[in-house]
C-alpha cells in the first residue's frame, strides 16, 4: 500500500525523540505492508472515514489517516496524554482531510 504523509505530520515525526520516531516509522511500515488488514492494537477505526495508528508506549502517539484510492493518507499526529482521544484532535484531522 502506498503511504502519503502530510508535510505537517512529517515535521511532527521529525521532532519526536529518536526512540519514539523509530516506533512511529515501524508502525507506518506495518501499515504499508498490511494495508487495511492492519487492526488492533496497531490501528483503530475512529469514524466512517478516519482511522488512527496507535503507537503504544511512553509516550503514546496517535496518527490519524484515511484510506483513499488504495492509499493511506496520514494527516495528523499527537502525543496522547489521556485515556480518551480528545475531540479537538479528531476535528483537526477531519479538517485536514477536507483540505
């Protein structure tokens, strides 16, 4: 599967510490090799259009993406600090999908 990473997300990943960045890249490689077959604990459906890559650890990282035209379009990432995914993070990802 082809992976498209938005520039703003590339910056987010580059600013992570080395260990976290490596974990993120490993999970993106899993998505590339498994495509829409990737499931829990690495990927979770958020709504009818949006999915999240789940990078578990200290810190926990989430990256939102959608499948479109047989490609995974990665649009937004954040450090997860609470158990529930903040609605503002979902809203940010949805806005980026619409642009």
